[in-house]
C-alpha cells in the first residue's frame, strides 16, 4: 500500500473532527439517541407482528374459501 502525506493529513483531519465535534455530541446525546432507537425498534417490531398476523389471516381466509 502506498503511503502518501495527503492521506496522513486527511486521517489527522478526520481524527480532529471526531475528537472535537462528533464524539462530544454523541456522548452528550447518547441517552436520547438510545431512547429514540429503542422506541423505533419497538414500533418496527409491533408493525412487523401486525403485518405477519395480517398475512396469516389472509392466507387462512384464502384456504378456507377454497375448501368451501
């Protein structure tokens, strides 16, 4: 792998941006982010269960219609 000074500068710049801006922001709002993601996860799980139940009901209904 070629080693170029440009990549060192880019890497150093990314580390500075992370250390000075992104990391403190993530730490400060970690609880809010976790809470929001947990709420989203719960809603997705609920919607998935409802969709699966709807599919199962539909398939069951189709099968009973065909046997009559």
